[in-house]
């Protein structure tokens, strides 16, 4: 029997009521603590809020990269861990300094095009550094593996996390009633409500497996729960914040965005499940009790962040 077969069996075992309650309470406690920090960082209204958001995202970036390269190592695959970590820190750090306007004199006024140029430039330098490093690494695995696994970590963790910064520092057109902090909060709550809805409904009535070879616990009933709770949360926030905080987001926008973020969150979870299954680990780490590692918490946000940013750029402020 293969490792994956054993893992499938262990993950398919029935969950007792007491165990289900304990898991849910642990997840709830960790989520409450996390959201408390996020609420304070986004809505405190003080100059320090910007630095708290940047600091939190950088912490998530560093720990996420370490977890990702840890899974690569568990898979028995090669990577340049420290070069990848340095590149990821440089990418997120430079993007924060640029978008926050802290380096206007050196880098100019923040624009979406300017942010993209910075990202491409840093990724290009990282690629050159990885290729050069491989030249002087003897003996070493094939360059395709060493460089590919390293840069995938930076793209998956750091580059996608950068979209959270792009949402937080999003510059709406003049005259728009838009608070980027509330927008980032909307995004986080709608996405995490998808996770919660999928967990609750899937645990209670889930019978039909979605993709059992990747994630035995995922069910189609859980997907319905994700869509229902995420859409409800989006509609409630759009009702109260849409006109005054979210640039005129209507209930129709929220009704479309809620299911999109819900499905994106489930796909993001499945993507990380593939990483974990290929590396033979149950959780990416143990940073949060009841949830697992940072990547177990971020998987849905990483997948959804570009979708939310594109919605702002191409839909909400393109009418």
C-alpha cells in the first residue's frame, strides 16, 4: 500500500462529534485572534496602522516561504531556500515601500504600472541570481529542479501576497467614497466566510466527495455552504459599507463577487492540498492551533487576492 493510500484512509476516517467540536472551537479561537489583529490594523485610523498591515504581511510572507520550502524538502526535491527567502522578502518589502509612498523621491509616485515594473525587476534579478548560484553549485541536481522549485515558492507566496498590499493601497478615482482598509477587510471576511461555510455544512451534511484523491474531506455540500456564507457576508457588507466605504459597491456586485470568492477560496484550498499531498504532510506547519500552518490559513486568500484586485481595477472602477 502506498503512502498516499494510507493517507487517504486516515483522512477518510469518521469524525466523532466531540472531535468535530474540538476542531471547530480551535479554528474559531485562532480565527478570532487573527481577525482581532486584522481589525485593529485596518481600522485603527492611526499612522501606525499602515506599518502594522505591512508588518503582518511580511511576517506571513516569511513564515509562508519557510513552510513552502519545508514541504519541498519533505518531497525530497531540491531548492535554494535562503535565496528564495531573500527574493521573497525583497519583493514584498519593496512593494510595500513603493505603494505606501515612503520612497516617492527614489521610486516616484505609486501607480499600478510602476508596481508591476518593480515586481518584474525583482523577479528577474532573482532568476539571474538563482541561475548564477546553480552554476557554482557542484554537485547539485538539475538546474530545472533547483531554480523551478525555488522561484515557485516566491511566486506562490510572495507575489500573490503582494496583491493584498495592492488592495490595501488601491487608489480609487477622485471623488469615489472608497476606504481601502475596509475593502481589504471585506475581501478577508468574504473569503474566510467561505472557509467557515464549507467546514460547517460539509462537516454536518457532507456526503458527496468533490475530489477525494486530492482532499478526501471536501464535499459538494461544503462548496454550497461556502457559496452561501460568503455571498451572505458580501451582501451584508455591501449593504452597510457599499456607498460610504467600498466605492459604491452595489448588492448586484456583491451577489456576483461572493460566489466568485467562495469558489476561488475552495480552489485555493485544493491547490494547497496538492502541495501537502505531494510532500506527504497533513499541515503545512503548526503556527495556528486547530488550523495548521500559515499556508493552511492563507491558501484561500492567496488564490483570491488577484481576483479581488482585478475586480477593483476592471469592474468596480471601470463603469
